[in-house]
C-alpha cells in the first residue's frame, strides 16, 4: 500500500469537501464572506496538493 497515494487521495477528498462547503455558503449567504474565502482557499490548496501527490507517485506494485 502506497502511503503517498493514500494521503493524496485523502487530501483530494478534503479539498473537494472544502470547495463544496465554500460554494454552498456563497450560494446560501449563510456565513461571513471572509470565512468562506478562507475555506475555499484551503480547499483549493488541499485539492491541488492531493492531485499532485496522486499524479506524481509511481506505482511500485
């Protein structure tokens, strides 16, 4: 089991969740905009880094 690939998958899923949360908050106007921007930025960072880990990790099976 490749730890980097698993961690990349977890980061990607967390990034997707963060982006959905930020998008849903913008649509509903439920929270302050600063909190939603921070959640969106963190979601983008997690998503991009997770995709990068999954993409750049070689299979050693």
